[in-house]
């Protein structure tokens, strides 16, 4: 009996090591499969139409006359695996953590520029935490980073780094395992309202914004016709930005019309 259990465990681990094989393309082999990293409210299986950037991408593909389907994956390692090992044609994400060599083999087209701020849990730091542009003010604390995020500057500032998925980091923040994390404003709102509603007022954003990060669609140059597909997609994106569809989609998820306008301007600048 023990031998049977060991054999089952062995083959299960082998299947996990090679990555998931059951995806939407199995059902729809004629479609271009796009792998996207789960990151609410931008991309998520918990949201209508898999989130606003899934909607944006599919609308742009439609204008480009490309039949596409988006498969949302929960782990950064899975997205990276499909890109670097399975040579996936297209992926969507933020902080992919690619090597310098792998970065040379992708064409990135930004879909959204996310403003990120440092977040902490007030009951754990009742006196508050402040960031004014210098990480030295947070020396000795523990930072929660998402997988793929570059963390060298934190280590250089004598800040301990713990990595995990965004939901896990929110839980660690609440539990005191980490002291602060960096997250897009939209994600802070979504997680605090949908996963921590009873404690949403306990999550506090440091006043000074830390940075911005693009959430982009990446075309893998290791595949034939990648450049052609990227150009077709860019033209499709240009169309939905020009005709107002891009702004309409964002407006379903973001109620701040000025914020939507800024996103439109940002993408237009890239598409020129």
C-alpha cells in the first residue's frame, strides 16, 4: 500500500513539474491562447469577463481579426514557465522577473500603468509608517514582494524581503509577518473590499507613491510571426483607444473619470 501511495505521489509531482496541460486551447484549438497572471481587478477569474484588462486585450484582438482566448493562471511561476519553457505565444502580466536574455525575446505592449503605493496594517503599527522617497526610513522592517518583483533595493536598505501572492501578502500584513507591501491603488481597493471587508479601514496607504508599473501584454519572439501578431494587436489596441472602447471598458471598473482619461493618454503616447 505504501508503495502504491509513493508511486501516485511521484507521478503527481512529475505532472506538476511540467506545468498544467488542461487549458482553454484544448477546447478551442483554433484560438490564440493568451496566458495571464491573476491580479484583481485587472485580471481575475473572480471578476466578470476575467477583469478589465482581459476585456481590453480581447477587444483589441477582435479588432485585429485575431481569435483569442485568455487563460488566467494563479501563480507567477506558471506564467513564467509557459513563456520560457513552453514558448507560449502571448502572456499578460506585471513583474515577470525575466532574465536579461529572456527579456530580449519578448515584445511588450503596455495595457495599463498602475500607480503603486506602500501599504501597512494600522493595528500592527498604530503610530503609522511613513515613506518620503527614502527606504532608509523603513530600515529593519519586513517587506512583502510579489513573485517576479525586483527586490535588491530593499535588501540594500537592510529591509527583510518575504515573497508571495498578493492575497497571501495581505494576510501576512494583517498577521504581522510582514510590515509593508507595494500594491496598485486599484488592487488595494479590491482586496480590502472583497477579501477583508470587516477590516478594510485598517489597511493604510503611505502618502508618498512609490512608483508606477506597467501591466503589459508580451509577444514571444521565439514563435514565428510574433512581430506580425504584435503589430496587429497594437493596431487593434489603437482602434479601441481611438473609438472610446478602451475608456468604456475601464469605466466599468474605475469610477474616477479623470483616472480613466490619464490611462487613455498614457496608452495613446505609447501607440504613436
